[in-house]
């Protein structure tokens, strides 16, 4: 598989300096729009957590965290994969009340990530989490939250193009809600889940797709994609997907969902063979009902910049490390990696 694909005739309409200005504009304004839409407040967050805390995100279960010892503390630490669990813990510790939430800059290292146009070992995203009531654990509440996020992205894009009129990228505002089972039934001839997403988005380029219910096994016997069993409720989660016109493929901006309550966590730990986690501090607190009900997610900062600026490679909007093939291909195409 190609690590780097350069669309024929691609050219970034912005200089490197203008790109930096546009990135700053997006990050500043989107965070404001998101906080206003979801009633969030910015907080500080950790770059690493203690290995024994159970707070790190296990992602799909095979990714290795970057670990190191801290001799003066007498503990091993891990660079976070995401802050999915830490955020919910922070809601309780920081005394957030119903209807209010937090957002933070999450910076992570995912050493086992397969790097390509969309993926880097460096991950940057807005991680957010909000306190909800048990009565708000509904599909309707999830849909409303997704629409608010999509609106914040749309408004950011429209004001960005006023500041940088040379940008031609367009993003839709209407959301198509579909479950992973409906997607599987729609494209039974396609085996790969990403091919299914591409096919759906190709048919609905004028819409944002929220693909729901990720993690549990479908009628085919396989899940659409992997999800850790201890943060999202697999019946009330999903991914926000856009059609990327530059790369001609589906483009994930956010993974999010209503979080597990004690009953759902217990069930998902059991069917995933992860019952050993029940004794970790975070998991014990949640199973004992000591953490608030919440909804949350991560929104890729570099991904959003790519989408709104019409970039073809994530290295145009973030500084990371790349293989020689990618560096050479981008240099030949006149693409300047940061």
C-alpha cells in the first residue's frame, strides 16, 4: 500500500507562512465555537499518566504506549494515547456539574501508527468531555451533540474563507446518521470497513456522515472497527466522517460517544475478555458509581486543518517524522512538510 499519495495537479494555495497563520486561526476560532456550542471550559491535561492508574487509552488493544520510568517518583509512566478516561475522572475531581464540560489540547505519541497521508505517530486533538444526566443517555441527545459540533466546524470554515479567500475547500452542514449494521447491509460486497465508508461518503459528498454503534460485533460476526470497552458505550457512539475531495476518500474528524455507565462497562469488559481491568483505580471508581455520566470525544486538530485548508498530507499542517519515500514524493510534488 502506498504510504503517500499525491493527487495529480495538487498544489497548496497557501504559502508555508500563510499556512501557519491559517492553522492558528482555525485552532483559536474552532475551540471558541466548540466551547460555545457544548458549554465547555478549557483545562490543562497530562502528557503522560502512571502506568498503574488504568487511565491510558488502550485504543484497539495492540498499540504499545511509549513508557518510561520516573526514578524520583518510583513509578513507571506512559505517554497518553488519548485522554478518554482521564477526562471523565477530571470531571469529578474538578467538580464539573450537569450540562458543563471541559476541553483540552491532547498531544500523544502512537508509535505503532502506520503513517500515510492521514496518519502520523504524533496525534493532536481537542479532547472534550461533558457531564450529562442518566436521562440524556439517548440517541436523540447524541444526534443533537453531533449536529452542534458539525455546526461549529461549518462556522469556522466560513469565517476562515473570509480571512483567506484563496481557500476553496467546502464543508457541508447536513448530517446523515447511519449505524454500522446499516452500512454493512448497504455494501455486502465490500469486505473492508474503510471501503464501505468510502462508498457511502462517495454517494453523499454533500453531507457529513455520523457512523454509529462502533465496537460490538455485527451480524457478520465482526465489529466494524475496534473500540476500547471501557469508555464509549458501543450502542451510543460513532465517528464523524466527511468526504475529502482532495484525496477522494472518506475522512474521519472525530470519534465520540456517550460513555459507559457501570452496567455497560461491566458488560463490555466481560465480552472483550478484559475483566482484569476491574481492579484498576479508574475502573473501580466507575463501577462503584463514583464518576459522573458523560459524553465526550476527540476532534483531530491536524485533521480539521487538513480538511478546512484542502491539504493532501497531514505533514503540511503538523511537524512529525516521515519515511524517506514520503519525504521524496512530497519534495518532487513541491509539497513542503513542516
